[in-house]
């Protein structure tokens, strides 16, 4: 099968991990993948962003920027149309982005099946976190694209609820959680060896990976370590990554007198993440938006970490309290701190959760190659429908 993979992601971050892994997995299965994307995406190093886009976003009024996003659909459509005419793909796979109509237009113009991967309800997310000048336009384009796709692939059941409420029939929605590259994460190191390489031999490591923002709640971890420094002087917070919250957390640790118990690696190559995470005694997911499927969570599971995470429906699609993670009530005061207290004082509990975590990936099939197989199965079903009916049924 020849698959046209379309996305609008310019930065090289967690989004690009999902993109790259899915493309690689589809190719491993023997399919040809033609990628249509911003030219800047391929030029970025991991962790990089496109500076000129960031500057435009900061300088322009939100209304103007949003209209430019919508106008980009015309540019993307021309690129898609050219790729379709040149390569004659069987199907289109698109990563949903706000104000992006190009994939839908290409589906309608060329009669190709369209699978739409959805990682967030971006109209709601942008309104909540970044601000939207035109929320009605954002909602309209979001509903239009979701309803127009032949199959919509949200990353959680919670997110599937958003899509169904937007008017997409349940039989056109298939949840495909995020996953891991099993070969990449088989490179797990012995914990003591990993700690030694990081200069953390005698530390009990609380670890976090990713781009750090204020809503991740790591300030609570810093405060808790400071409160426990006399009882548990070996505690150390290792943050594998970087982000806008880094200087805030470092200043907090310095003010509390525990700067030597908090460290950031900065942005690291994807190949180095298994070594870093292998050093974690406790893997942290202090907070997460209620519809997300965090990539870090699957990496923690693959590397057999004792995970602490909030008890909320999207995470409980993967995590079971006391089996592969220790869950805490997100709205309960001091619940996170109490869970941390249990984990750092109970090595047997940590070992039990580590074993459960390792089993989760295999039992659930949470790998990119399995996700790619499911995507191909959906495409084959749609192509079969087209052959039988002469057109894709959009019921």
C-alpha cells in the first residue's frame, strides 16, 4: 500500500516522536510512505522549534495569526495535490491540527480514504492554554475535519468522547493509544550502572522526562524533597529534558537549599533516554491533561519503572493502581506527597510495580508497530468498502 502521510508539525519534540515512529513502523511493514509536511520539520534537531514561527506568533494579533493558520491550508493542499498526482497514493493519513483543512479537501477532490489521528481537542486546548481570538471559527473547522474523515483515531477513550460529541458516529472512531519502539527500549541499563554514569550512585532518584511546564506540578516535588531532606537525604529529582519552567524550579531549589538534589539534563537525544530513565527509582507523572496519552508514560512502563500518577480516566485506560503504578487523587490535598512517601520507603512495593509495568506493554500491545498494523487494517477495510460500493461510505 502507498500511504500519504500529512502533518503540519514544524518543531522536533514529542509530537515528532509520534510522527517519526509511525512512519518508520508503516515502512517496516512493507508499505511505501510519502510524507507531506513543512520543510522546516526535517531540518530541526530534536528539541528544536522554528524560531521565525515563534516570533510571528508573539508579534501578530491572535486573529491575524489564526487566519494565517487557516490560509496555510491552501499551501498544504497544493503540496498534497502535487504529491497525489505524482505518487498516486492509496490513502491519506493526517495528523490533526487546528485550522488545517488540506487533508479533507484532498480526500474530497481525489476520492481517497482519510484517516485522521487526533491527539487533543485543539480548539478547547488552545482556548484554555494559549488563547483563541476566534473560538467559533476554531470549533467549526475542528468539527468539519473530524466529521469529514473516514476514520478518526483519538489516543484515548476520553478524547473519543469529545469526537463523538462533535457529531462523529462511534463506528467511525477507533482509539489507538500511544506506544513505544520495542527495539529502542530493549536497551535498558542496570539501575546502578545508569546511576553511576549520571553521578547519582548513592541517590534515590525521582525522575521526570519531557518539556517542563508549570502545570506539570514539579514544584510540589521540589517542595516535598526539601521537607524530607533530613529524613531522606538521598532523594534526588532528575529531570530529563528542559523547558520554560526550568529556571523557576532551579530558583526554588536554590531558595530551599536543595539545589544539589535537583538536576536537569537539558535536551537529550532520543537514543539516550533509556539510559536516563533506567536510573529512576520512581517515575513521575504528577499531572496531565485529562484527555492525553502521555508518551513518557509508555516509556516508563517499557523500562519497568515504579510510576506515580494521578487517578483519572485517561490514565486508568493504561494504569491499574497497585499493579503497574501507584495512583493518587489529583484533587486531594497532599495525595501526591503521600504516594511519594509510600514509594520511597517501600522497596518491595517499587519492585512489584516495576514488574507490573514491564508486563503492561506486552499485554496491551502498546508498540508503534502494532499501532501501524491497526492503521493498515483500517485502510484495507476502507479500501474494500470503496471497491464494493464505488465510494467510501461516510454514513
